C-alpha cells in the first residue's frame, strides 16, 4: 500500500471536458466534411459491415483522409488538439483539485478513459495533467501514416481501464498482470478511492462499476440540457449530476472537495484500525 492514499479521478473526454466531440473541432473539417456528414457516414458504414462503431469511425477517418489527399498522421492529430474547446474552468481545475488533495493528505491522480483519439487529446493544453490517457490510438507506419488501430476503447471495454488503475497495471499490452489475482489490500487504488466523471449513456458501465464497488460517479451536462442525465440519477447509476462547469467555487468543485475529504477521513480511520489490529496481534 502507498504511504499516501491515492485518489483516482477518471474522466470521459468528449462532452465531459470538451464542449463537443474532439473530432468536430479540426479533424473532420480537415477532411472537407461537416460533422453530421462524417458521423452519418461512419455510423452507416458500421451498421452495414456489422462493425464495432468505434472501429468504424477510426477506419473512416483513415479512409476519408486518404481520399482528401491528407494521410492521417500523428503530427496532424496532435495539432488538431490545439483547437479543442473546454467547458468553463477545466484548464485550471486540475491544479485546484491537486492542491486541495495535498491539503487533505491524499495524492490526486487524473486519468482519461475515452473513445476519442489519444493523439488529439495529447495535443491539448491539458494533456500533461493526466497520469495516463486511455483512448483510441493508431499504429503509424514507417511513413508516419495511420494504418491500423493500436487501441480501441468502446463503451463496454472502458471498464478494463478502471481495473488497470485499480491494480496499477497501466500498460495496455500487459494483460497477464491485469488478470492475475490480487488481494484487495495490495491494489494500488481501492475502488472506494475512485471517482468517475462522464456525460451520458456511453459512461454507464463505468458509472455502474463505481456504484457496485464503493466508488463515486458523477454525470455532467451542458447548461440547460439536464434531462439526459436526470434518468441516470433516478436509476441510481450515478451519485450526483451537475452542469459541466469546473469553475472555482462552483457546485462541481465544492462536491469534489467533499468527496476527497470523505475519502481522506475514511483512509485515516482505516489506518488507525489496522495499526490497532497489528498492535494486538504482535502483543500475543
């Protein structure tokens, strides 16, 4: 176990931190298409081919880039990340939450679990805030062109990355350690120290996982568009719903600090309990 308790805050990206799908800002326009046109093309292709929807959009991005005469390259995707727009307060959120965590005696770690493109996320100004970014990623050939999905993160397999964070097995190629049995008290981040923030149905598997194992789940929504997350709260899939406003002093920040404070207190009480048990055992 770590001497300082770790609190893992996990985020979806699109419409959770960014105001729209990350591809909509620059990637799709670079293909000479409207967002609605691209997503319809991708979704229709996926249904016709009975293909996973995430793999369909990754393939379609490569195909349309080639057709447009601009092969999909890592440098271009990183550059597209500069165009991503965030909800209010996002860019200063991490420093504020990290500082509060230190004041409470816990170590805050931030993670992305997204079906968006890792390369685009890595090009955003907040990329360095995350301990790990789990997202769709391409393999690039010797010419630097995207040719194959290296990692595909769909709505249901998002939960594997929660387990990776739980066990501290962050290398996506390491399935052996991920699947190895591990006592709960040796896991790097207990589920009770996990917080998941998402925006809708694509996040439900991770949200339900938090509910089942003692973590906390939060659904965020654009101001004025509350109806789609109200059902998540009514069906006990999330603990809280808030506008996607990460500003200092806002509802989301205030509640996050309360959750962190609760985790810190619980960890302190657990440490006291374990120390007393150890003392009794050693004295006999």
